[in-house]
């Protein structure tokens, strides 16, 4: 996750965006948007369409790259959820006083982790199957692209 944040900051700096700009106030007073809701859909799109730096290569076209990045973020999100769930299940099991409560906590944790992993697999499989249909092996982009290419030719 730190790598993702550093990559975004590096890309913004290479485009000359150094300072935070104040968002314009809308009539409803809701100028800020929820980062969590936006990042789930926009980060895969951002990484699929961002300008490439020198030496970077992107293959497969925009559709494939969006799906591929969604699969990576989905896996990361589910992994964090599984770890958080296991920590919570451990705390519940520690608070259990009888053997029946401990067995129930273990059974509940096992079933919930199994359901989460099945959900992870089904979403991932559907995304990757869709991605395979969208993949265009003939599309290969070599960096730098966009404003980064213009900056490279000026220097």
C-alpha cells in the first residue's frame, strides 16, 4: 500500500503538482468526496491510464489493465479483511469462558473465513475471465507518455 501512495505522489510531482489545491465550494457545501468510495473505482482506472515514466511498459490495453488492477486491489482488500477478521475471532475466542463458547467461536470463524474466501474467488474469477476477453496483446505502450514524454524531449 505504501508503494501505491509513493507511486501516486511521484506521478503528481512529475506532472508539476506539488501543493494541495483548495477544492471549489459547491452550492450544497459538499466539496470533498469520500476517498474510500472513490478509491475503490478510481485507483484501478488511474493505474491503467496514468502516464508512463521512462523505462515502463504497459501491455494489454486499458480494459485489461483496469481489470488487472481491480483484481490486485480486490485481493489486497480481502487480505486485509481476512486478517482483521482473524484478529477479531481471536479476541472473541479469548473472551469465551466455556468449551462450548470456544467451539462456537472457532466454528463461526471457520465458516466466515470460508465464505469470504469463496466470495473473493468468485469475484476474482469473474474479473479475470472478463479481463481475458478484453485483453489486446497487440497494444503495448512504452514510457514516457503524455506530459512526461513532452518533458523528456524538452530536457
